[in-house]
């Protein structure tokens, strides 16, 4: 068995990112009998959204659906089909109420607009707001949805928007050379020093809000994930390596989970 190929497949199809989203949702301070199922549902939502974006991108590049019939796209098509069935089955088991369905409908519309519509019609083409919409979608899915499902105020955990926004802005810097100038992403309109100040400020605010709202354990997890974020920025800017700031989510989720298991 070629484990390197398997690892590349999982990395290429966003499994780590999806797992991180579910893990963060699981560690948040709310209780529900179906908490585990909900976190798997959230992971599948991220998996579907990112792979759907890849499929739609390929479809635009190929010019027709016929191009997607080749064996090169078979693993992605199989993954998308299986994940969709599991996603729908979990949606039935979770028995959402109208407010969760409303939130999921908004997220679906945002995802379709971002990935499916032509660039001039997509929400990502709105100047200055690409990172905002990405952070809003992640916050709604990973924080607002589980809080609403557990009858807690959806603004609990909304400060995670700060972390997701910092991640989106750093990803925009990675895409600086390929994003059309019309997008006017934050890295396109501010110098690099100002961008780094913005990211550092977001991380400091994220750490402070975790201490204030969730307590010491989440404060420690926020510090560890912020240090990981800075480490990945250092790798990118100084060592000229690939930008891996998305792994910050995994660092936060794992550290928060381990701390809760060990101290509670």
C-alpha cells in the first residue's frame, strides 16, 4: 500500500481541514446528545463545500461536463457522491429545526455563489469582502450552528470570526499573484507590514476573547494555535515554504480537546 499517495489524496481533498472544523465544533462549550453526529455533519459540510468548489473550477476549465468523465476525476466524483449521501443521512438523523435549516440554507447559497456562479456574479467578486464572507461562513457553520442546535445564543463563540478572518486574509496573500486585481482583497490594498499588524491584532483579540468567554483551557489552546499561526507565517515569509496556516485550526481543536479531557 502506497501510504504517500493516500496522504496526498487526503491532503488534496481537504480531509484535514474538514476534520479540524468538526473537532473545533466538538470542543466548544455546549452539550447535546447528538454532539458527535453534529460534528461529523459539520466536517462533511466542509468536505463537500471545498471539493464542490474544486469540481466547479475544473468544470469551468474543461468547458463541459464531458471533461470530468475522465479517470483523473474519478476519485473526486466518488468522494463527492459518498460524502453527499452521508451528509443527507446525518441531516435527517439530527432532526434540525427551522432556524438551523435557515442557517444552512444561507450557507448553501453563499457556497453556491462563491463556487458555482461566474466570477462577475459571485460574492467573492465584491471588492474588499472576500475574506469577510469566508470567515462568516466558517463562523456560522462551526460555531453558530452547534450553539443554535443546543439552544444557546448563536453569538456565543462568534468571536471565532476573528481567527477565521485572519486565516482567510493570510490565504489571500498566498493567492496574491493569481487573484484578479478587481477583487481588491486585503493583501492587494494594504502593504505587507499593515497586513501582518492586522493578523497579529486578530490573534491577540482571539486569545483575549477565549479567556474572557471560555476560560483558561481555551485561553491556552488559543495561545498554542496563535503560536502555530505565527510559525507558519515565518515558514512562508522567511523560509519560503508553503503557507500552511490552515493547520492552525487543527492545533486549536486538538489542544482544546486534550486539555478538556485531561483537566475535566
